[in-house]
C-alpha cells in the first residue's frame, strides 16, 4: 500500500511538471488581448514573458496617444505624453529617466526581432 501511495505521488508530480512545461511552451501561441480603459488595443508583436515580467512592444503605446522616438545608435527610446512629459529608456539598462529624475526598473527594456519591448510594470 505504501509503495502505491509513493508511486501515485511521483506520477502526480511528474504530471504537474509536464503540464507546467507545456503551458510555458504554448504561451507564445496563445492570443493576448490588452484592455486599457475599456478599449482593446491590438498588437503587431506578441508580448513575451521573461523572469516573471510581461514585456510589451513600445510601439503599442502610440495607440494610447504617447509619441515615441528611437535612436538606434544610442539604443534609447524616448516617450512623450500630451503634457510634454517624457521618459527615456535605454535598451539593456535597468535605469530610465522621467525628465531628469532617475527611475530604477527591475528589468531593462530589450530588443527582440527588431522591436523594442518594455516591462509593463
């Protein structure tokens, strides 16, 4: 009886690991919808997960009325809202600047397939 319980426990743990691995592998195939203030925003690039953070394409923010520019030589994205406030994010750096104020991010922006992705947090 004891062997049966141990065997069932091992089987269930393996099954849980299998399900988790396949859920992570299928993530890029699942549709993702982004809802901002009741409006669904379409994305041309699928968001990605990295170290438990969701990364979205920076171009998506343009649909929210935020202007952006990209400097390929310095790898800096500059975002500016309607009030003229701006945010500068450097790809690969965990430091961003809101105006002249330094902001520490827990994950840096990344470049994936020619698109700049930023952590949504």
